C-alpha cells in the first residue's frame, strides 16, 4: 500500500513537472524539484530499511536452520549413546546370567567336594582305627617271623616275586623266587630249608 501511494505521488509529480514545463513557471519547477528530491530520499531510506529487514530475516533463518541442524546432530548422538548403553546393558545382563550359572555350578562342585572330603575323612578315621589295631600286631608278627626264619623281605617287588635276604650264621643268602612258575608247596619247602633246626 505504501509503495502504491509512492508511485501515485511519483506519477502526480511527473504530471506536475509536465504542467510546469508547459506553463514555464520557475516557482512551480522548484516546488516540483523539492518534492521529487524528497520522494527520492524517502525511496532510498525505504530501500535501506527493507534491505536491512531482508538481511535480518535471512540471518534469523540461517541461525534457526543452524540450530535445527545442531539439535538434529545432538539427537543422533543421544540416540547412538542410548543404543550403546542398551547394548552394554544386554551384554552385562548376559554376563550376569552366565556368572550366576557358573556360580551355581561352582557351589554344587564345592558341595560335592565337601561331601567327598567328609567321606574321605570318615574313611581316614576308619583306616586310622584299623591301623591302630592291625599294624602293631603285623609288626609284631613280622618281627617274630624274622626271629624264627632270619629272613628280611623286600616289599616293593613285582607281583609273583618273592625277594629278600636270609641272614644265616656265617653268610647272607639272597632270595629271589618266581611264584608263578613254582607250586606253593615248592616255595614253602625252599623257604623252610633256610630255617635252622638247631636250638
């Protein structure tokens, strides 16, 4: 509306200029010139204002656009961070479940080992009781046999092998008998041959 008014003023000024030329009145010419200059100055000022408004609008649009881009970038970063945290949570949950399973397995193993230890302790106690009764008598019997036969046996020999030494009055005789190729009677006879009949 303002520009239409200005164009109308410009048109009127142009008409007045033509009329002045036709009338050749210098006073009218100065008036038209002053009005034309004022109109021109107003046009220049309006152009400056409009140009500044357009620049401000462009800067505002650019600023808002940049803020929108920044916000979109921040949103993407937050979404990526959220996905990363969710993935870590899934991994920790899986590890926790595995750890729980391993812990239950280890607890069962520990319980089994405790039961086994208890059984071994019970067996050890039984062996200790038997040993207390048997070993002294076995040692006594072995000592009696040695006093009678003068034979000292080796106990870490191969199966079916009798090894030892007979300590006679004058000399020591090694004993090495393979019981798999001889009868028990032959082995017994050979061993009794070492025993002295002199008392």
